[in-house]
């Protein structure tokens, strides 16, 4: 859970909404459904939201006021089933960069959406 400092107890829980600016919501909605393996968990107005954690959401937004930010998103999601996710993406024709393994054992891969937004996946080594 993400926590921000406050004066009462030092931390306060927050909800995190990561907005991914896209050119075409219909095209992106299909891509993100394949990426997450399910339809959006919520639709609020024109925004489609996928819950990525207890208090974390990924939101796609194609409204005109976001146009200058299309393709500029960088998000890393921690996962426990990287190989299964990559297999699902392959079945949908979604390509990714080569998987890297860091010195600490974390496996990391970058996946680009149709607009060039970066959604990286990182899997910590099993203990």
C-alpha cells in the first residue's frame, strides 16, 4: 500500500490512479483487456479502469485535453506469474522487449501499448 506522511501517525493510506493517455479508447480498451486478461473493472464516464492492486488502478483516457501526453506513460507492475502473462500476451499478438534478469534476480520486461506507453512487468525471485 502506498502511504503518505501526515501529522497524526506519520502515514496515511492513499489510492493510486495511474492515467495512461491514449489516442483511441476503443483500440486501447481491447489492448488493455488483453494485457490485464479481463475487461475494465470500472468505467467512470469515458475512463476505463483496471484494478492493479488493493488501492492501485490503471486508467486509460483519450480525452482531447490529454493529447499532448499520449505515449509518455511509464508504469512498472510487480507480478508473480511473468511467464504466464507473457504467454497470454503472445496469444493476443502483443510483443515485448527481451526479458532481463537483474543482479538481484528480478526478471523485468517492457511492453509497449499501441501508443508507445510503457507498461513494464517485474517479477521478484521466489524465496
